[in-house]
């Protein structure tokens, strides 16, 4: 078994060297990236949020090492079950095993695009796997067998090479992301941004979240960098292109500013992936007249150049609430926030607010984006949620949000060390900056022996925040908001 692992690891390292070289030369999608993103998408949110918070910029690069280990596992299995002879039947059987593993990995990790096999992008996905499997196969049967005769010093060297390969995959991802970030278009001024006067409470979060600290999430281990000179926003109807606009044409369109809050579906009851900004852009209906669309159109799919997409019902997509944003807090979008253009739909959780849009597709059949394909709800309306920014022995300050439904009431109560709650008391609400924003609140409240504060909110429909925690999958977590009182 040990020898099989060593042989598989060596073959994997050699295969990845060739695979990465082909990726740099020909733009072939990286296996480690495809598998890493598959792993990230399926990591329980509690752990993924923790990893992002603790590892920061290194969290996603190290996800690539998951792809390395998945490929190493495949080559180790092949080393265990393959025939060792070099006669034609052994070679044939081993090739069949190899193709079986390649096919299985393609299906499991979706390393393929099932459309036009003659298009260049599809050729990259169809031929890309061979740039790993072929050299890894050759290495496994013509170089790795020598591992069995390695001296102890050579085996130690082999172990060092394997460890270095793991580190190299992570470092390459980190450096590639940094290089693309350096090449990204620098934000430029779009309008005069004047932050609203903010004297609500000294313990409350700011009404507007600075661009640099506004949460960002994506499915990518390395986010795309788009050249605005060559990029086009394409509009299609059931696959047929009807319009294509350049970045300059979009900048020349009549724009408006609005305040919008985004909240991530990855939030647990204790995390705070949420932010509010002033965005500049225009409603989709300013570009597309719905009366000119075929009556069969049911949904509008927003598809990012990174492959992530999601859809909205046609009537909602063409409502005033859905917004195509070109700027954020006075400047053009940053790479992390979806340059050159992103979509805002404040009724829903953040994953439906697609970034780096390359195509807006009007479709007659239901469209299932990245997360609905994995079982998340298509109708991902934001659950009522509150967050306590600060709880002291005399006052509690926080924020509540329910998407575009708005917040009607917020109540707070204190709990003692035994968990016994006091009476609910109404908090003072700040008027939100827009119908699409969070509501900040505060309350002066005190009770002897209190150790925790609990908050709950009511939306404009009269529904209250859930009192029992629900599972995050598939519709986002819901439940009570409790925070320890700090002295």
C-alpha cells in the first residue's frame, strides 16, 4: 500500500507539472481548480465561513490542494489495481482503467461543457483532462515503478517532493490571484458619493459599508479579471443573440443611485456576511422592453463569465427592484465585487446577485444555476435576520434585515445565566436608507444578573423572525439572535 501511494503521488506530481504547463500555454482549465471549487461549494457553511475568516486570502488557494489529493487518490487506486506487465493486454486493461477514472472524475467534478464539441472553449474542456491523465499514466508505469528500488534517502527526497507539490499548488493559486488582481481595471470615479450623516449610535455599525470591508463571496478559487476593452454584455432569447453592448455603451446609459443591502446565504446564526452600499446603475427594463419578448419566455438567466449563473422570474427581473450595477460607493466596481457589471435583486440572498455578468439570457425553460443545481432553492428569499452589534449592561444595538420586505418592528429581551428570559421590549428603529436596506436599531434596557441579549424582528408582512434554528440548506438559516453581554 505504501509503495502504491508513493507511485501514485509521483505520477500525480509529474502529471500536474504537464497539466499546469498546458494551462498556462493554452488556457486549459485546471483540474485542481475545478475540483477545488467543487469541494468549496459542498463544504458545510459553518466550516467554510470559519476557514475564510481564519485563513483570509489563503483559504481558497489551499482549497486547490483538495484537487491535488483527489487526483493523487485516483492514481494510487490505479497503482493498486492495474496490471504490472507491459504486454499489449496489460497496457489495454490499464488504459481502460485510466479512461474509466477520467470519465468518472469528469462526471463527478463537472470537468466538461456538453455543448458544441468543435468550439474552442469546449475543446479545452474536452482535451484538457488528457494533459494530466496521459503524462500521469506514463509516469505511473514507466517512471514510478522505480520507486520500489529507491534507497531510504531517495524515498525521503520523494516525500519532500510530494510535500513541495502540495505547497506549490497553493502558492501558485495565491500568486495567480494576486497577479490577476494587479492586472484588473482600477476603480475610477463614477459619481460624487456623499455618505449619509451617521449619528444614530456610537456603538452601531456604519449605515454604509466601505467597499474594502463589504463581504464578498464566489464559487471560484481564483476570480476572473475582465478586460473592459474587449468584454461585451450579450443579451439572448432562447440562445439567439439579440443585443450586445460594450462597457463604454453601458457607462453612457442613464444611471441612478440606490442603497441596497446584500446578505449571504452562507451566514450562520452567529456570522455577519452582510453589507450595504450605494450602487449606481439602471433597471434591466431600461435596456430590454418586455413587450417585445416572445410570450413563451418565463425566466431571465444572469450568467457570469466565471460560469456561475442564476435566474429570476421574468416579471420580477423586469421590475424596478432588479438593478444592473456598474458602480459602488462612488466608483466603478472592483474585481471582487463583479467588475464590470453585476446584478442586484434585494428580495433574494447574495448568490442570486450574479457578478461578472457576460450574458443575460431570456429563456422559455427553467434555468438552474450553480446553487440550485446542488439543491438550493430557486426562490431564495432572504429570511428575517438580526445581528447584535453590541450588548452592554445598559443598552443593545444592532441591525435587522428581511430583503425587500423591510423591517416593521424589532424587540429585545435579556436572559439570565440560567437562560430565563425577561419581557420583550420594543427597540427604536432608524428609518432605512431605502426599501432595500437593513434597519439599524437601539434600545436602553437593563436587568439584574443578565448575561445575554436576544433580538427578534418582524417584517412588513407581519411575519416574525424564527424562534428555532433551521438548517441552512436549502433555503438559508433562520432562528433566534442571541449575544453575550459584554462589560
